[in-house]
């Protein structure tokens, strides 16, 4: 069927905008044709003055009494042709169980390509999500993505040791990068990833979904505002029981470490997020059950403390050898304890609050918001940054700082001595633009 003139114009505009971001059209030509966001390879969001602006929600007359809580706005996604196109690299459990289903829920993002070593699996997944078979790649022809204008962002969901290679290859292809945590297996590797993306003038974001989730955001607000006083102690725990000793997460060459970089990182990064500070002293110990074949190469459990400049102490435990348990609690000095139960999970988080007011003690698990898909939130933030040329809230520098702290944790455990970290005075020193309320 022939394209209408309007459709041809829209398709040409989309290709033009994408091509400007990959250096296909000379800068002199761009300067003579277009200015503003399009000149930097950005897609233009729908104009708020457009009478057909689909991002304005449909409204209804309220049916609840004014004393009731207002209902959230009707979902208002961007039209598919204007959403940011994602290529998913690696079709393992996380991609199939969380990331691809989340893309269906996104307002500003859409799946357009797959990268896998299993061609048949990729074909099946492409059919399920309406992805054109021509947009299926393997790890050998991956670099051909540079010629695909449908792809704006590459989401890297591979074993940790492969993050650097595919980030650098993605940057060379002129595409933006969203990379799963941990960012890398060393701070040196993380720095090379940052340098490659800066050189290619593409964005690099680390997938710290916790920092986009409403319950955690509420706790951050309570900590920063000192609603219940100053948070003196923050206790965090993240444990699970690993099974298959041949899984890549238990192989040091692929994972870089054991429970610390995989699940202990949540304790570390969430505490930094809540406080906005960087630790000045690290104390740590590791333990692995003797004779347990799961932990021949990587550690089973890590216990570490982070002491912050304000005096707050964070005590953290992570383990691969126990029944699943996830939580953190902030203990304040003026009648309040609060945190998140089932923290770090993909869903089912519960905000916990216990405080004293007028000499009465209150305990509750209030709901801050209807549960939202954390992966959809993080991907739509990345898309918003591409659309509006912003630095992601969790850029490569955020991942690099975590790598440096994890190296200090391992050093403290190995030497049985406290490790001092470089002083950082600025709050949120490594974060970029705050997520917008619409995300």
C-alpha cells in the first residue's frame, strides 16, 4: 500500500533527525537546514500547542466526592512513530521477564530491535513484540546497528564483563547507551565506557531502577527534609539463595565478584541516593561457606559499613546463601523509623513508617502511589533525556562511583582495615537531571 504524503513526510523527518545524531549528514548541511534540538540528533517531542498533541491526557468529570483522593491522570503515551526506539542486547531472564514487558507500558519508548546469539529465540520474541525480523542482530554483526535509523538507544543486558565491549561498540555506532548494573567489573573499565560515550557524543545511563521508583523517592524526601529528625543509622539487607554453581553470576571472569556487585550494590547505591552524600570511610568483611561449590570463585556474603561526612552510618549485608530477604530502615533521632520492606524487588514494595507524634506512636505502611513498573520509569527517563538533550539522572559517573566504592569494600575486607575515600563535598555529585513528574 502506498504511503500518504503526510506519512512520507513523517518518515523522512524521523530518518533525518536520527541521521543528524550519527554524523551521516555533514554539520554544515545541518546548520543550513535546521537549528535547535534537531541539530543535535534529538527527536522533537510533540508540541504542546499541537491540537492533536496526544501527550495531553483525556479528561473526565470526577465521579468521586471532593473529599476523596483524586484519581491519577489517564495514561497519555506518545504516538509510536515519535517514541525512542530501543534495541535490547541479550535475551535472558531479565529482558524477557521485565524489560520487554515494561517497554509495552512505556509512554516514550518502544522496542524496535533485538540482539541475541540464539536466532530462533530472537525470531520468536520479535513476533511477540511486533519487531521487524530485519532488526534482529547477533553479536558478530551487531555493529551494523549504525545503519539502522529505527534504533536510538541500546539497552545492554549482558554479563557484567561484557558491558564495556558493547558500550564502546554502541558508542562507535552513534547510538545512546542504557547499561544494566553493575556498570562494569572495575573502575578502569567504567571510565573507558564513559570516555567512549563522551567521544562519540552519545548519552550513557546506568539502569538504577530504584532511583526512579516512588516509594524510594518518598523515603529520600523524608531523609533530606529530616521529617523525623536526622537519619543516624541506615540498615540495609539484600539476600537470596543462589542455586546453579555454573550460572555466570558465580563465575568471576563474567561477574567480577559475587553477592556484592550483584545484590549488595543495591544497598550501597540506595543509601547514597537517600543521603545524597558520598562515604568517607569503608569497613568490611566477606565470608564464603567452606566447601560450598557455588562459592569457589566469588564471595557468598559481604558485611560492610559506610560512614558519611554528616555522621550517618550505613550498615549493609548481602548474601547469596540465604532465603530471599530485602529491606532497609532509616533510624532517625527524633522519634522516627522508616524504610521499605521487600526493597530492591521488581514489585511489591511496601513503605514502612513508625513515628511518635504528640507522644503517640504510629505505625503504618502507607501507599505513596499506585505501583509503577520500575523498568518503564527508567527507560522513559532515558527517552526523555534523548528527546530533550538532558544528562540522565544516573549517568556513567554514578556507576563509576559505585565501582570505586566496591573496590574499597573489597580492599577493606582483604586488609581488615578501614579504607578512606576521596572527599566529595557536593550533594548528588554524580547525578544528572531529575526525572520529570510525567515520567
